[in-house]
């Protein structure tokens, strides 16, 4: 039997083609299903407007009581809508009258008549759920099965890529005859979790190609639907990345020479670094120095500022670099994000700018920006993010704030310090009646580093590292420690 090369149609829906495994198979029969209001019709229109042209005409059947004009009134609010394609390469046909006649043979013949006349390469029927429900109500399940069988035979003989859109719960995907015969099944849902709305898409099946498994979050905005493919870190990728990092001798300069010396010559390239400390200890200034040094060395950077706008957060020098487009900024003003949406946006701007450095300031704000259901496994979210981005060769600096507690020693409020490759701790101590800032390099995987605790000062948006503390092991007290002796 000769090999058959099935062409894949690019939907141009951001993120969807990646999830599908390269696009939609040409001449396939697809079901776009899901709950009420989950975005099925919007997805169908976005695909249709992307693919339709003079040589690839589209026919869109509606079986709703409302006219197509009303539906288009809302759909044209999206940027993908192109009024010039209506009646030129896209035709809308309303089947509500045929449906009300309860003559399902007439519905079939009307569909077939329009297809013969228009010869489309894309056919959409929205929403098909009312037809199925009416068929069962009026004439029983056997009539419905016969109707669906005839419809599917027609659709697979049209030399067109076809879509049925309908409201189906996920539980019906295993028993519905439509899902059984469909080449592809795309299931959309939306759920409310602690007053937060989250939308998800799942490819139940896609014949002839490997699609991305699991649930993928998506968002509906002015541009239409954007799908955020679920980041899956493969073990082989982690091993490959670890070998690449361990054999690389390249070091990343932090912009503070004394700190580079403490790190053993700089931070190893492709590492993730967590800088932790209380409010005002200098975490953000250190992050700004890290990005500014990258620009100086021809290593573009990106910042995700989750707590304040970058204009209020960064140094004046770095704000100039942001305005000049030398440092990229991702929009973190949108709440109820998913970790995959954040990774998707970061990967996009990192690739566009060919960035080598990334700052996330801070993890505390990052957690608050996530939709509540994604906060339950925040450590897992950090692991996926750092694994995906360091695998691209990006060096990451993350900050996190610790509560001002001076009676114990902690490294992270999320118990996540072990996930990162390197850890710098900043804190306050009391000496001679004054608070002093100190920092220490706690760990760098696979690398020697200084064990000193060193004083530092913040001077005109700069960090000046001073001498190492000697013989001091107190936290809040400036009294010398008593020596242990026989008379104690």
C-alpha cells in the first residue's frame, strides 16, 4: 500500500497547532465539544477565518434560532474577524427552519445541497446538540443513530475538513457515537475555583498524529483564543541539560565583582538562582544589577515583575534600558494566570529577544498572580518553570521575601530552595545598636563558593560588599558569646 502524506492545516490559533501535533489533518472530521460558554463557537470562527480564502472556501451552518447576523455581531469584536471574507470565501447558512420541520431527511438534503453548490473545503455545523436532542425526543435513539450515520458518510465524502460544534459533557466522550467516528475531538471547559474562572482544552483524540496529552489552559481575549500548551519536562531533556551545564565552564557576571568572587567566578550559565531576604534587604537592586550587566555584556534580559510595575521596581538606569527595548518586560497585570500561560509568555519574549537572562521578582507575587487552583502545587510550578527555561540555556534569578524573623534560619517561605541550583541569602543583623545588611552564598550545585557571611551596603542603586564577619554568630544580639569553660 503506497504511503499517504496527510497535509496538516495550520489553524493560526496561538498554541493550538503545537497541542494538536502540527495542525489539523486535512479532510478530517472533527468534533469541537464542551460546556456552555466555554468558547466553542469562538474557536471554530477563529480557525475558519484563519484558513478560509478563495481557494479554501468555508461553509458555516447554524441550527440556532438566532440569525447568523446576531452571532456575527459579537464575533466581529475579535481581531481575527475579517468582514471582507463574508460572502467572498465564507458563507453562513441557517438551518433553524429545517430543524423545526422535524424532517431530518430534509435537514440532510439541505446540507448536501449547499455543499454541492458552494464546494467548500471547510464545513462547520454549530450547534449540533439541538438536532440530536430533538431527534431523540421526537423519533427515538434509532432514528438519531441513522441520521448521524448518514451525516458522517456525507461529511467524509465531501473532500472537506469538517467540524461539528456542540455542548457535550466530557463523560459522553467515551460513549457518544459522534466521538467514536470522529477523527479528532477537541473538548473545552470552564470551571469556577474560589471565584476564579479557568478555561481548559483537551485533545481527546487526533488520528494519525501525536498530540500533547492532558489539559491545556487557554484564555479568550480581544485577539480570540490563545492556548497555553502544558509544559512537560521530559527526563531525557533534564539529563541532557544537566550534562550540558556541568560540562560548561561559562560563568555569568552578576554586575557586582565581589559577589562574583563569592560565587566562585560568577553564576554558572543556565543555572537558576534564588535570592531570598526580608523587605528592603536589596533583592531587587541585585536583580537590576544582574540585568544591567547582561546588557553590558551583550546578553539581553527579560523581567517578570509580579509585585509592582517595572517602572516603580527597577533602577533608573534599568528603566532606561526597558524603554529602549533592551530589556523585555512581560505583562503580569492579568490575574488568575496558569503556570503554562506564564511559561508560554516567557518563552515567546525570550525567543523574540534572544534573551539569556531572566528575573522573576518575586515568587510571592508570582504565587498571588496564579489562579487559586494552581497555587496548591506552587513548588511543582516553580520546578516546571525553571526546568523549561534553563533547558533553553536561560540563566534565571528569582527573588522571594522572607518574614522578618530573627530567631531562626530559613531559606524560603515555599520550601522550594532545593529546586534551584544556587541560593543567596540576605538578612539583617544588629551590631552596636544598628541594623546591618549581610549576605551569604548558601549553595551552588557542583561548584565551590565562599562560605563567608559578608556585610554590604546599598549606595545610589549599587551594592557595595564589605568585609566578612569574624567570630559573630548572633542574630539580634550584639553581646559577645561566652566561652565554655570548666567553671561554667
